C-alpha cells in the first residue's frame, strides 16, 4: 500500500482563504489584525521561524512588528516590552520566540502576556480552557494537526491515538484536545515518552500515530500498524553535503518505509509545519476579533 499524502501546504492555503473574509470584515471596522514577534538573541533557526511568521502576515496583509533584542536582554526589560505590547492597540497577538536566554524564565514571560493576545496558546489561562474543552486560543501545532485530520475527513472518534512526545507545546496539548468529548476528538489517547517501555508495541496499537520527538526517522515501519494514519511533527536537520545549505530537514518517521504501510502520512517538510504558521495567523485574526468586539 502506498499512503495518501496529507498535504499541509494545501490545507494551510485553505485555512488562509477562510481567514480572508474575516480580515476584510475587521478592516471594514478599521481594525487590521496585528502580530508582534519578539526574538531575543541571534539563534539562526529562531530567526528563520520568526521570518516565516512575518512573511505569513505580509501575505495576508496583516500588520506585523518584528522586534529583535540582544541576547543580554534582562528579564525585567523583556517583561516591560511585553507589558507595552499588551497595551498597544495595533497589536492583537504577541509571540515571544523560544528558546530564551538562560537569564529569562519562559513561564514568567508567558504569564506576563495578556491571555487575549496569547496567540501561541501557551498561557496557563488558555491551557486551562483547552483542558476544560472551552473556547480559547489553542496552541498552533496541535490545532493544525486537528485541521489536517478534519480536512482529510479522518475522524478520531473512537480511534486509538498514540502520541509519542509529551512536550507542553505539542505532545501534551494534542493529546488533551483529542481526548475531549467533542467534534474531531473523542479518541482513546496514549502518550508515550522517553521513559515508556515497549514503545514499538504501544505505537503498533495506534490507528493514528503522532510523532513529536525530535529524532530523525525514529518511528520505523515495524512500529506501525498497517493502515495507520501517520502525523509526523518532527523537524530535524540532518547533514547533507549534496545540497547547498549542507543540511536537509527530515521528520521523526522513516518516511520511505512507513509510507508503504500507512493509509495517510504527512511529509516533512510540507506537512505539519505549514499548518503551525497558518494556525498562528488564525489565532491572530481570532484575537483581533475578540479584543475589538469587547468595545
Ligand atoms: P521536546 O524536545 O520538547 O520533546 C520531545 C519529547 O520526545 C519528550 O517528551 C521526550 O520524552 C520524547 N522523547 C525523546 N526521546 C524519545 C525516545 N527515544 N522515545 C520516546 N520518546 C522520546 O520537543 P518538541 O515537542 O518541542 O518538538 C518535537 C519535534 O517536533 C522536534 O523535531 C521539533 O522541531 C518539532 N516541532 C515541529 C513543529 C512544526 O511546526 N512542525 C512545531 C514544534 C515542534 P521526555 O519527556 O521523557 O524527555
């Protein structure tokens, strides 16, 4: 069997198309949704992520502010910047790119962001709403995964879902969303991690297998139930001297082997990645709608 590709680029485009009339309606009311990105230090990978977010804003004609600060920035200075952005009427979404330098505590910074502008969905207020199954700003990558499943009419209800990885930004939230009593959820979810025993056995139970680990090709074909749906979140740089950059990006799944037995599979790149950015745009528009409707 050759799996059907889950094309994140195509689904991301349809998410963007869905946002356009909402952006137009906001602009008619004199509101341009605005996203501020804050980059501290000069980590090249973080700079690439931030640039792609700014470009996505430009494509949708949203307002964006790319703020860059040196690696020596103090926590107090960053908190002051966040506080100013909370007050800024032109900004509806605030994204502080991680990782942050050691002198800055990420949770303290996240707590300082107005939850209404928390377009990453990382603020404990929004995390709480997500766990309660109430509307709020959902984290972008997990939300993007749900949208991919929805687009391909893969209903997780009653299915065995295995999530490999328990990070606060991907593994835990996608598990929390999929086990809700709700549409595009109602799954039986298992979360595996580095301390899990018999990982291959656990993975083979999965009707839907979500890999969010950060280890190239660690999900091998023997870990996959024939016909399973494979969502590969991993974005790993591996050396490749045959390309100009000297590296290429691969997922956590051994794609060539696994695609022969899976029913659906996300490619890397072009699978989950574009959805993360599309859902960031979606959260920015939703934040602008909700903040400006409060009068
Ligand atoms: P983290 O490093 O925060 O978490 C990795 C998780 O994988 C941890 O829970 C860890 O377990 C688990 N793990 C590590 N080794 C093993 C192993 N051998 N067996 C089973 N579990 C293991 O990563 P993130 O969640 O932030 O990211 C995961 C991947 O997804 C990365 O490649 C990242 O680049 C990518 N990513 C992609 C995004 C996109 O838009 N496509 C967005 C965000 C991330 P433990 O908790 O026990 O340490």
